[in-house]
C-alpha cells in the first residue's frame, strides 16, 4: 500500500503481481482505477461529473466504484461525500470509513482486499446505522466503467419449480430505457449492451441474478463482479439484485443486497468479488460467451 495522486485526488494504491487499484482517501470513498499490470484503467474517469442535490450543492460522481444505499431518492442518495475518510490498514488491504450522513444516520465503509496474487479484489460494503431510528434500505455497489465495451448480463436457465411451470426470469426497465435500442440484445442465456451511446439518451435495467455475476469486456480485458443472491430475500427495484446503467459517459454494473431495516447501532454488509481477465477474444454470441465463461470458471447456470 502506498500513497499516490490519481486524477488530482489523494489516493492509496493497492497492488499485487497482476493488478493495481487506486482508492481515494480525502473524498468518497471511490475506487477510481483498476487495471492489470501494464494495462489501462477499465473504470470510467469522470472528474467533472456531478449530480444536483436537493439539499443544496452537488454530488461528485468521479467515476470508478462507489457505495450507495437503495432506494434512489435524491435527498438521501445524492448527499455529497467530499470529506476526508478514516483509513485503517487491514490484512491484505485497507478499510475506508466515510463520516456519518447527518440526514440518514448511516455510515458507509468499504473493506478492500487483495486476497492473493491473482487478479482478484474483494470489496465488503457496510452500512452502519449511527442514528436513533431504524433505516430501511439496501446496500448498493456501483461500478462505473469506461465506455466502448460490451456488458454481459447472464440469465438463469434453471427451473423455478421442479415441473418448470413457473416463470424463472424477470426484468425491471426504467422509463427512459428504449427497448428497441440497437445497443441492447436480449438472448436466452445472456443479454448484451454495447456502451456506444453518443447522445443524451440513457438506458437502465435490473433483474434478479441467481447466476451471481456480471461482466464487461473492453479492449480485450474482461471485468467480472460477483455477488451472492438470496432467493428468499426481498430486493429493491422490482426484485433486482443486479442492474446495468449506461449513458454517454460510462456503463455501470451494479449489485444490490436485500432490503433490510437497520436498527440503531446495527449494520448490514454486501460483498462483491472482482476479477480481471486479459487477452480476451470476445465474440457477442451466446455460444461463444458460454464457452468463454466456462473457460474462465464462471457459473453458466446452463
């Protein structure tokens, strides 16, 4: 772990033999860079991107990975996070803690570790209620990726019941999503979205994801994030445990934990595991992707 400056921000760099990441220390937190050794940052770099906050001021997106809590409501979601963080060194990584949000009473933190010398990162997101009232929400890990690549959204092929009589898949689409967009491809085993939006349009979808991973391929590098799915739990946004958003600035891969009522003094956590794979020859077809994910050791649920 060493101190660096990235995109004008004070950061900590974590690295091993295969990858390096940069994590902000004075604002955020954000993981603003993730790359294979000798490779390019796969995360979007958005130093000037901001969202208006109904409480006054603006929320700085900055690019990269962040922790939010769902549901998305401007006053509680877009609270600016421009204050210095508490930084604790832990085994194989670092813990970053954001000051408690005055409006919600929630304290956001992330524990980021490199468990070995592979291109693997484990991110444990935690929401702690330091307030005096219960807060109902879901932890929400959002990763903004550089545009120009293709998102891979796996769909379960397993029956929801032994006889196969019940539906096994569902989608939530946001009002601005154009379902006839040529960038969006619905398949039986995978959906794809090409991040080539060049106007002011945007697209978002969500879905329950028992397969447990999302992927993105750009410049022969594949980013994968994995998160557990609980079929007995209640998830936000019409049952979405995974979501994807895209506009002209970035493509977001998002995972959510179950909706939970966090009592004062209690916390909930949500863990993502990231992988980077290099030298990926990507073909946007279901058969090619099935072969690819099998070779990479990912669950195909086929």
